[in-house]
C-alpha cells in the first residue's frame, strides 16, 4: 500500500485565522515544503486540496518535476463542494485535467455545508444527484470519484451515508471514509468498511481524543489527533482493509496540528510503522 499524507495544512497561516494562501507562487513554495518534509519522514504519496489547481494548473510540468524530485506519487486531489454547482463543475474539470497530467487517479469530493437550519433528506438526495453528475466526468477520464462523509456537511451520519449510497451509481461513485469523522458520528469505522467494502475508493486515517470535555465549546474536529493519540481502533481498521482486499492508499491527515505539521506527520508515521507495520 501507498502511505500518503495530506499537505493542505502547510498552506494555512495559523497567525491569520488559518487562512489559505492565495498567491500561486507562495502555494508552490508551501507545497514543496510539505512534500520535502513528508518524504523525509517516509511517506511515499501526497494528497492536496483543489488549491493545487491554482498553484500548478497552468504549469503541471513544475508539479511533475517536484513529484519526481521527492520520489512521490500524487494520490488524490481533494475538491470540497460549495453551493454554486456550476463553479463546482468547472473546478472539478480543472482538477481532472491536472490529475491526468500527474497520473493521479482519485478525486475526493467533500459534500457541501449543511444549511443553518439543519440538514434534511432532500439535502442528501441533492448531494447524491450532484455526485452522479460529477462522476460522469471523472469516470470518462478514467478517475475514481470518492465522496468523503464529513462533519457539518450534508453526508456524515450512517443514515445519510446509506441514503446517499442508495441514490448514487455504485460503479462510478465510491467512498473515501475517514476514521475520525466516522468516529465523531458514532460510527464504528470497521463496520462501515465492511458494509461498503465494494465501494471503498480511498481512506483517511486520523485519530480522535476520547474526552470531549477537555476543551468545552470546541468543535468535534478540534479533538482530531495524530495516530495513536486517541482511541480509534487502527489495528481493526487495517485488518478489515486487508480482509476486503483494499490495496490502494492509506492517507494520513490532521486538520489542526497541536504543535506543527511536521511533528504530527512524524508521530503518525512512526505509529503506522511500529504498531500497524506499514
């Protein structure tokens, strides 16, 4: 299996409200810094958000050169949906074009945010409708579309996942399950992998602190931790991946590192190597 790390957090400025860089040259510098650090730690693949298109969409040869320099595969481009579907489709097309230039086979889709008044069955069905349309483009390009159930979005809880799955093309719409997001939704990741073993296209590994009372008022996502610092059963998850024949990428992610991106990536890589054996 490939072992990847997401480097989108290298693009965030913790001293400026965690805002993302907008300048393409700055984005390229930040991306290379992340690439260099995770390669040094022993990761062999990288995932980044759709901002990679603004950084390298007009110069894919520069991205290919960096991947070759650090002996890295580009495992997935992460595309988060907004409320403007025309915008989503146009950016998806740009993601697909760049993915083909760098031999990336996966596009991860994050469902749109729930409305202030809350999520409804119709919201899930609308997300499914849009995913089916987006999957026509990825399928035609020979790429996998993998939908990522995500906190505070239209698809997260088990009933929403099941409804979404029932209303999407199983051949064209796969899943990217995330061990931490599943956990905060009270879903056992091992059970989820078994239930959808024929539709697993990609997976995110991250841990969750078991005590929500340590820092009252925080979002559940603020409890996400490097691997081994929480209570997710990664041995069970990895065993289930082997049982269902998953041979693709394990991608490690941590949205908001407590100290630094490098330190969190290091903790997680050492855990995978010493505890899981990958």
